[in-house]
């Protein structure tokens, strides 16, 4: 059944009227920001927003409480962050953040640029829902579990698996034709959509899209498992330089911290796990970056409990929320209640201070559970009578 409500996914030119003011979402294909682009975002957050840059689960960013939408659009366009007014919401491309730098996997960064250019070049693809997700996985299996509508997973040599509706379609393609096939799939989605936002919402959507592509699925399927490790800490690059992966508490990056990141003058990658990676550093400067930015709240310790906790906006940002979720989640982390292996799951709703949990978890202000990670997590969801805790789905 087609949706009766239009896609209201926000962008820069179509803001979302949140409880705490207009919200802008800026697409960052592949999560790559030049230092001057990050500086633009930091200045916009401080001068036009609430002083923070929110990192999303798609490697994009959000600014809350936007006071001058026209000025924001002008700044972003000048920085190359708004290359098209018609296509700005459809550029949801997640790529393996460490591709081409860490490990022996192929470099898929050129595919990000080619796919983005192809999206922008097609007037028809402006009709895509702002929720359609593309992923490009270089073979390490980090972004394939994010369940894309249309995705690519490098296998060996020049062969790739085509992902449709969050699963391996069984279709195998050559890397050299990857951009062509992904764009053809995007066109096929537009043809099939009829008001639907995601490919899995279309009955037999993956099979019907495969037929449009004229591709016959083979018998093999990838075993899509959740990625185990986040890119955190000291990450030696294959060119002898260093990348630094850092977590951001509850995905909210203060503008002042972002300014310091931009001042490093190295490319910064936004990850779909609401973190950042500073790339292409010499060892000495990398050590200095850690000394400066760790006290400012960036997390370089892979064992930090902050890396296992995510949360929706909650109050005061979302009028649907029953409580200030981020404050409750932060209090739980700071008191050590999110890292208790013997924790039990209460059957009835409980107050925030009674929650004691373990492992990865997502705190939500209502049953919509916005921002919930694709991976298995304990769900801590607020209601009128308190929080309900649900163990990870198996």
C-alpha cells in the first residue's frame, strides 16, 4: 500500500519545524568534509543554530534551532555543501569510512564521487525519497549491515554484490559498471515507488527491481553480520600516516570542538556511528590532536561506555518525546548504570534512575524510536509511566 503522507524528510531548503526551532539536515555523501567545510558548519551552528552539530546515523549532519534559513543555505552553497537545490535531499550515500586508507581493501572513494555526480545529473532522480539510502562497502563489511535500499559490497577482484532492500540480491556485477548499475537501480526505484519511501516497502520490491535491471540473481548470498568494531583510536594508514577515530557523545558535536577539528587542516570523515575520523596525520601531530581534543569531549578510547549508547533528540527538541532522553542517558552513563553485565530487564516501566543495562543500547523518547541503530541493541523507550526496556532482538 502506498503511503498517504508525503515524504517530509528535512534538508537545507525544507526545514523540519522541531519543538526547539527549525532543523536543517545537510547531506554529506561518503561522510567526507574538507577542513573549510567543517569550519563553515561550525560557524553556522554557532551563529545561526543552537551551537551544536548533530551527527546522524547516515553520516550526515543536522543543525537545530536555525534562525536564518536563507543565510544558512547561502553559506552551505558557497562551501560546496549544497551543490543542487533540486537534489539536495537524495544524496544519502554511506561509504566504508576507512576505504583507501586503512587495510588492504579496494578504494571505493571514486565510486562515491561518481554516484553523487550521477544523482545530481539526472532530473528524474530528484524524485527519489529523501529517505532512500545508498551504501558502498569496500569489502570489510562495515556499512553493508546498515540495510541500504541500494548498495554495493566489494567481493574479490573486480566483482561486487548488489544489495537491494537491505539484503544481498544475489546479483553480481563488475566494479567497472558499478556506478551505471546503481544509478539504473535508482531510476527503477522511482518507477516502482508510487509514494513509498523505501524499497522494502514495495511488495517484492527487490525482485521487481532486479527484473527492471535485467539481471538474474545467482545462488550465493552474503552473510550480512553486524560490524563488530567501531573505528576508534589510533588507526595506522597504509601510506604510513595516521588516522584518528573519535566518538562523539550522543552524536552532538559542539561548534567549538568542530572548530578545533577544522583547525587541524586535514580531511575529516563523518561515520554512520556518529563519530569522526581525522585523516592523513603525521604521528607527532596526531598525538597533539588527542591531547587537545580528548579533554574537549572527543572519545578516543574504544572501551568507553559512551560508544555503546545512542539516543534520539528527546525534549526539548521533539514535542513527541515524553522526557529529556539525552539527559537521562547521559546520567546513566556517568553513573556507570550502562555497563552492568548482570543487569536484569524489568517487565514494567521504570523511572530513568532505576535503569541498569549492559552493552549497546538506544534511548528513545517515544515508540517511534528515531535514530535507532540497525545493529542489535537494548531498546530503552520512554512512555507516560516511565521507560520500558527491551533486550536486543535475536
